[in-house]
């Protein structure tokens, strides 16, 4: 994952790569970093959403529901910002 890439950027990249293992790792790294930063900066809603996204990615099942759930998590994180 490129330095400074946002969770939204990582998700868009994953969509173009059909949520490959490598692209999901990019989302995970971004979400994990965001989880820690949000907690530190007093944004508990973002921290909770990012933690949930990390759990989703750790337990990934390759189907349309998981793709939609990942996209909805990212949209929710963007909405809270």
C-alpha cells in the first residue's frame, strides 16, 4: 500500500482488483492504522467502524455480501469524518 493512502483509496483499488488478497491487505492496513489514530484523537465512532472493518477482513469470505459490507464500512467511516 502506498504511503498516505486512505481507506477509501484502498477500497477503490481493491474493487478494481476484485478484492484480491493483496488488495484486502491494503484495506486492512489502512483500517488498522485508522483505528489506532481515531482512538488517540478522540473519534470513537471511527475507531469502532475501523475495528469492525478489520474483523470483516480477517474473516473474509469471497462473495458479494462481503464486498458490499466492506464498501459500506468505508462509506460509514467517510460519513463520520
